[in-house]
């Protein structure tokens, strides 16, 4: 073995670089031991000149009509499993004055099939304000790329193929709207490129410092902690920005990644619809401008009849075939989404019963962010669902789903002990999944008289046999 597996964590304070950087250094040093370089040949320095990955020619008129006739740069290169949906409804499910905006978005489909646990994937576009900000910072620094400039991109080496949408001519405006992630937080690598572009000693020194191991704490304070995005960084480094050209844009700006959403409706109930439940990401840091999540804000802005391209993916949840098994679902916040799908499916097939379909839902307040409350309460009334809610801020002490699980310990243990229960946990990946797991372990200890080790073993065994499943996101 040359080197053991390295697993980067995107949620680490320093991003995946924290693991990747150290891992790559070790890889090179181990390779050099196995394959020493001939005498007089030395490894390239980390800051050696960057060769652009593609050749980019800019023109103003060629094929402009063809390019502009498409709704999206992905239209010409869609994958076979992509399909168009139109917005039927985009409904806020939280109270108008509640700080968190959550949307139940209903898409009209042509009957594309999906099942419980499935996930909808889509590519967001940048918000118009972000596009204007990038174009403004480039203009102010005399980078002469007009919104209608046409990019013709050619491969330099077959090792770095051109992504599908860039195989066709695209305008700069289209790239800004759909390809470049303008909310991306620059990483160490970005600063090594800026260091090469700048003709200011001060800027170069700062950028190079951010590329060193010692500079990572400063880079974290400058970029990651305040969530400063690439457009804001370009504004701070004008002497580098003014030297940007079509080719270097692809080195500095990363592509937008698709996002996943658990499907919140059942195909059995809504044959020509797909629903998703989206928490709109907005938060403040020490920077003056509010931070906006790329995809959730794009979705929140969609209007009725807007058309977008999507595709389906199997989620990680696999629900039991035997409807006599007890299904315990823990879904605070938008974690409700996959369970709304599953519950609707059971209702549609007449197999929903409060006896063995139990949902633990959690939110801040009954009147603030109890998503889809009318339909859940109606199902509870009809005895099709056992609904247990934790409204964390409706009383002095904060009550979360894990507290409600402990209150229901005896019911839960009765289901677990017969090995007839399935547990599903969905929602925010921060503390909730671990707290919920701890509550199940405590239940086994207290109700089943198991030792801590035995209880842990039981839950681990449930995880191994897919009877305890988790799907969480940030
Ligand atoms: C299988 C799966 C299913 C999912 N299902 C759903 C779903 O049903 N509903 C749903 O809403 N989402 C769901 N997600 C998450 C969804 O894919 C997106 O990640 C989410 O909508 C945020 O995307 P965004 O582009 O708006 O935010 P981004 O632009 O990607 O920004 C999000 C990032 O901002 C940072 N951030 C967010 N809040 C703060 C804060 N307060 N302080 C500091 N930093 C912060 C975090 O680093 C976070 O990763 C799911 C994800 C997966 C993988």
C-alpha cells in the first residue's frame, strides 16, 4: 500500500482541505520514496505557474442566436433521465413573522414514477443580484468580458475533459447564471491562483500566506468563518482581479453542484406531482450582507409555471415491505419530507394505522413552523398516524424530539424487543441524529434492563440490518 485511505470532510472548519492537504503531501512524499526522481530533478513547487485547464476563445456574435434560444445551458446536454417540471405551487409553511422561511414546493410532472424515500435532484441558478455583483467587480477592474461575450471552450488534454454544457458555445451571462458558483467559499487553491495573477506585492504576500499550513487559521477567519464568497474575495484583491481572463475564470470559479431534496409527496397519491419541503437558508455573519443559500433561495424565488429540469435518485431510506412492522419516524423540521411521502403512500394503500405508524415531529412552535400541520392532525384524528410533537419554544424548557422519545420509551421498547420495529431518522445533521440515537440507547437500557454495551450492540445491529436508518443534511 502506498498510503492509507484519506476521507475529507466538507463540514470541517477548513473544509476538505484539512484532510486532503496533509494526505496529498504524504502521497507525494511516499511516491518519491518508491520512485525517486533522477539527480538534478526536483518536484515542482506548490506555487508553480498554473496552466489553464481549457483553451477559451471569446467572440461577440458567433452563434449568439443559437445559444440564446435555449432556456438553460444544460438544455442541449441533458442526461436521459432528466425531465422538465413546472411549478404548481410555492407555499410558505411557516408563519409570516417567523424567522425561518420554509416552502412546500409542488411541481407538475408528466407522471414520472418515484417511491417512498426517493430524492429529487436539481441544478440551481445564481440569484440575479449575485450575477450583477460579479459583473460589477469585473467591470470595475477593467476585465473586458461583456455579458453577451460568447465562450468557445476547447480541450487541452483528454485528462481534463470539458463538462457537458461547456461543449456548446455559451454566453458569459449564461455562465454567470448557471455554471459558476458565485456563493462558493474560496479555498487555499484559489489563493495560489490569485497570488500568480496579482501584480501587487501586498496582495501576493497575503495570498501566499493563505496557501501555507501556518496561514490556515487566518484563511479560516477571513473566508470560512464569515462565509465570505468568491465575488467578495475578488473585490478585496483588485490587482489580481484585473488580470483575470476567460481561461482563468474557470480556475477561480467552481461549477454549481446539483442539490438533493427528499420527496415529500407520494406517487400513489399525486401521480402528476412531486412535492419538496425546503428550508430557505439565510443567516448573518460578521459581514454586513446576509448570507443566502444558493439552491434554497433559487427555489424560493420560483413562480407558478416556471419550468426547470430535474432528475430522480434513490434515497438511502428503504421502508419495510411488511406493513405489520412498527415504523418509528423521527423527522424534525424539513426532516418531515420523506415521512410525508411514506405516510401518504400507506394511506393511499389503506395500510396506515396509528397502531404501528409513529411520527415524532419537532419544530420551534405549534403556530410558527409546524409544517403540513392540517394534514398531519387530520391523519392523527382518523387514527391513521400516531403523531408526537416536540415544540421546543412553546414552554420554558426546550423540548426536542429526543425528549419525546424518552417519554414514549415503553411503547418504543415494546416494538424494539420483538424485532418488529424499524427506525428512520431524517433532518438536520448537526446534533439531532446523535441525540436521537442516545435516546434510543437509553430506552433500551431503562426499559429492557440492558447494560450500556448490550443496548449499543442492539442499536448497532439494527443499523447493520437496515432497521435503523438515517438520512440527514446540513
Ligand atoms: C439526501 C438529501 C436530502 C435532502 N433533503 C432536503 C429536504 O427535504 N429539505 C431541505 O431543505 N434540504 C434538504 N437537503 C439539503 C439540500 O440539498 C441543500 O443542501 C439545502 O437546501 C441547502 O442548500 P443551499 O444551496 O440553499 O445552501 P448552500 O449555498 O449550499 O449553503 C449551505 C451551507 O451554508 C452553511 N450554513 C448554513 N446555515 C448556516 C449558518 N446558520 N451559519 C453558518 N453557516 C451556515 C453551511 O456550510 C451549509 O452547508 C437534502 C440533502 C440531501 C443530501
